[in-house]
């Protein structure tokens, strides 16, 4: 599960928890992007965002922090990380890329996006009742070719499938949290207390 995590919040964590349970994942790796290619540079330093992820996941044994993109020069391309991780896994292990609906809809703008399925399954987290809008004909074709409806189909292969999974709707965004902090408002209960304490201690986003 990649992202800027600027900052990490409960919607990130709940999505990871529900998908891990639904798919039977042995591990969820949170991979903070150092230099995201599709958005402005994050408001906090890469090391600080990694610190906040570590604080947020420290009590969940299934969650781990992967800092490989912070150590890599240049843009943080997801396909590079998937390729590296796939090489590191055992021969029997499969890999899933966890995405929200908005990120998935923008997939055709990603670097080497059509190579992603060579290294992993793509899991799209969708909120019940939410409308999935796909404007790209190439992405529509990819879905038609690779979508599976059964979790067992994911477990029977290491990569190459697209699966849409419903998750609990939590309308929380890092943008809104940063805006609240900038206005001197408290975002408590939108993110873990340990993360909020870190933000206040380092005077981030204000």
C-alpha cells in the first residue's frame, strides 16, 4: 500500500485492515513515497512521514513499514517497488497492490502502468454504493481482461488479477487534516493519537 501518508490517518489504516482480512494477506507493507510523480511535494519531510507511519502501525503485527522508496533517487514509481518486492518474495508468495478508487481511475497516468499486473494483483477498495467512474478506454479494457470476482482466484496465482473489494466508508482525507491543523483546529479522532502528538511536537502543517 503506497502513498504520501501526509499524514497517515484512520481511513488508510481501516482500508488496510479490512483488505488484509478479506484477502487473507499475511502482511501489509506501507510504502511512503519520497517524491510522488503525480502531486506536489508533500508538506512534511519523507523521514517524518515514515515516522508517522511507524507510529500508526506499531501495534498491528500484520502491518510493516517499507522505506525502499525513501532510499531511491528520483521519482517514486510503484512499478519499480513491485518489481523489487516480487524478486524478494519466496517462489510461492503472491503480491497485491492496494488502491483506492480514485487512484485506480487515474492508473493510465502512472509510469509503466500496464506492467503493474506482471508483478502483482491490483485490489481496488470501493465504498458501498459509490459510483466507479472509468473514463479511460485502455483501463476499461484492462478490467475486462483481468477482473476476477472470487478471492480464491487471487490465491491461485501470484499476479495478474484485478479485484474490487467493498470497504467501510470513512470520509477522511489528509488534505482536510492539514487544512484543520493550519487553521488551528483539532483533527483528533481522524488519525491515531500518536501521530497527532508527533505532528504537534514537530509543528507540522501549521
